[in-house]
């Protein structure tokens, strides 16, 4: 059975947050958030942990950009 993975943008949409709001929640700059959302850079472990914490999405269900 294939697991469904959610992208950063799908999680943001589910949480009904703007990109600047998500950047603040993840404690990253808006520019860094945009690069993460566009898969232009790798997500750090600390960012993944914060995303899991604020969204409640299990780690294995988060699509890691980069």
C-alpha cells in the first residue's frame, strides 16, 4: 500500500495559512519558505520537526522538498 505524502503547500492550504504566516510558524524567512515550497532547497531536520509539530502531520506523510 502506497502512503500519501503531503507537500508543504498542501499542508499550508489545509491549515488555511498564507505563505508569510507559514514562514513565521516554521521560523524561516518568507524567501526561504518560498524556496522550500518550490523545491528549490532542502528542508532541514529542524524545519521538518516544526512542520510536524504545528500541523500534526506524521513525519512519514510529509513530502520533503529538495
